[in-house]
C-alpha cells in the first residue's frame, strides 16, 4: 500500500476491523519509511452478472426482481425467500460465468423450492412454466408426486 504522505510502498497493518455493514474491512496502517499513519478500506469486489432474457435482451442481475417473484410464490408458506435469493446470488457470483439465462435462474429457484416447500414450488412453477390449463397443472403435480 502506497503511503499518502511520502509515497513509500511498504507499510504495516496496526489494526483491522470490519466496517458496520460487514462488507468491508478498515485497516489502520503505518508507513515503514516516515511512520505516518493512514487508513485503508478493503472491499469485496463482486462480478456483474448479466441476465439474458427469453427475448435475447440483456440486463444486470437484480436480486429484487427475483425476491419479488419468490415472495409471491412463498406467501403464507414457511419458506424464507430472502435465504433462497442469497443462495442463488452467491452461486451466480461463485460461478465462472458472467452471463446467465433466465431459464437457468428459474431452474435454480425451482430446485430450491422443490427441496423446501412443494406448494411454493407449484405456485412458482405455474407462473415460470406458464401453465396454460388445468391439465398442465395436474401433470406437474403428478411429476412432483413421483419424485
């Protein structure tokens, strides 16, 4: 870290502590040349994930859109939608890909809902898979019963 006073590139860390939001660390440093003390902040660098929609349009991943859809599916159900969104966002950040399709995100949601709550799963599936009639709905229920 370069000293703001003398420009020397070597310093020692005197103190480290997390910032209130817990997404960065404040470091108190001392220059080894001039002994001037200064602060630095270390922040996690996140990857911008691009979502490719069915129409081919591209937009930045918006966790609020995902959360909104999940909250509707999980209404009055014992499912923590925020937790699912956090898991999916973490998976997207940890993947090597910077682009993801809405289909891939939808399948991730479906898998997580299927593991947690079948009613929320069917609610989400009815919108996501665009059920046209009762037969499509029943077919999904039968497939769910088989699993």
